[in-house]
């Protein structure tokens, strides 16, 4: 089978990482795999294996690659085209219409909770759903990375249920499985850890306020992995809350698993998510999880509260209480890790392979 993946670029985003995981896995299975990008710029360029052919359209913006992409489609006509990220999805469908390609089956993957992402985005609230309603129906399938994402985009783009579905992210790669879960940490203070861009979506403000409530009752350390535009604001908040000596802003880290293995609890305070890869990574390290019950992804990964504790969005009191409860509870680390293994690259690509066969056979029409 000839499979093409389409991305805007190879910058360090979750979508890019997940697509590379899939491209490498399908190439290892013997499929012919192309990775088509508007621009090959980005940190993931060095991670691309030579088993995957890179097709660089050499455009500064995704939308500017539409004619070059249509020529690629006319010349190569892959069996399956999988695109990721909204602007890439729109570009892929426009390129399809220009090329007039009928043999290639188009699968669009939606990777964020559509409604939440656009609700405070000004004029984007109007033109993004409109473009989705016009162009998404031209795809053969639209796949959300969680059931919540799939349900939301189906409603927003007014898609037929038969043309939508959901497949979780392929987070766990073979090289991630070698770490050993510590049996006893023996740390003088429990280490609570979170990971994510320092942006409004992740709502670190609520986490800091909740942590300030927690440390009034018990000593603890909060480690925050990630960088972003709100870093100074968050550091000032930690100072104002008088917890600056208990909070460590680690910045960007190359391998977050090293930090997870040396923590006692993972917390995520997002207002919305598409899936939330870092929860899976934390589970792989045997960590207990506290997460907001945000749309969408965390509750699906945690199987509601079987593998963690869910709290309402933007409720610092509930978050503080949940962190305290999680630290006091005995968790089965092996069960946590086993749950993470439901999201291996191999298992997720099995699901995509079944979808490819269904789409090619016309069963998904």
C-alpha cells in the first residue's frame, strides 16, 4: 500500500510527533510511505528515518503549497492520504479538488477540541466552521484523536456519522518502554509534575492556586515542564502566592520521561485537550494522575476514574483536594503502565490499517 502523510512542517508539535510515529511504523511494515510537508523546517526533520520518503513542497505557509501538493497527488496518486492539523486538512482537500484525483482516499485527522479552540478566537469563530462545513465533506473519512473530538467536529462540520470516527494517538514507541518504575522514591517531599506549553489552554494559574492550598497542609514540590508566552506571568503568580520556593520551572526538556520517573504525581489542569499525550507518558512511568475533566481526551485515557482522578475545570479547591487524595492513595503502578500500553504505536496503527482497508473497499462511504 502507498500511504502519504501531509503536515504543515516538522516543528516540535504533538501532531508532528504522532504522524512521524505512524509513518515509521507503516514503513517498517513494508508499506511505501511518503511524508509530504509544506516546509521541512523543524526539529523533527532530524528524526525522520530514511525508510520514509520526504517530499518538501518548500512553501512558507501551508495554504501556499496547495498547487504543489495537487501536482504531487496527480503524479504519485497514493492509495491513502492522511493529513493532520486544520490548515493542512483544508489544503489537502483543495489540492484534491484541483487535481481531480479519484483513486486516492483522503482521511483528515482532527487533533484538538474544535469548539473550545475557536470560541474566543474572534472572526475565526465564523470562518473556520464555515470552511469545515464546505470542505470536510469532500474527505472520505474524518478521524478525531478522541471520541469527544470526533463528536464535536461531526456536529460542527455537519458530517454524516458514517464519515467520522475516532482513533487515539500512537504515543508509546518501542524506545519508550525500557524505563523501570521506581519501587520506593524515599523523597523528603513528594514531587508533583506537570508538562505542557505555558499557554491559556493549559491553565497553569489554577494549578498554582491549587498547589498553594496544598502546601499549606503538607510539604511538596511542583515541577512545571515547558515554555511559553505566559512564563513570566506564571512565575510572578507563584511569587505572589508565596510558593516560589516550592515551584520549579524546568523549561523545555528533551526527555520528559526522565522527570516523570522521578516524580510522585502527575497533574494536568487544561481547559480543553484533543487527547493529551502527556497523560499516557505519565501512566507509562507508573504515576498516579489528577486531571481536569476537560473536553476531551483525559477521561477517555483514564477510563473515567479507573486510572486517575478527574476534577472540574478551573476549580482550584477541587484540584487541591484531588492532589492530596492522590498522594495518600496506594496506586498499582503496573496497572498504570499497562493502561499506557493500550496506546502503543503498533496497536494504534493496527486500527488505522483496518480503517485504510475499509475506506479503500468503499465500506466507509
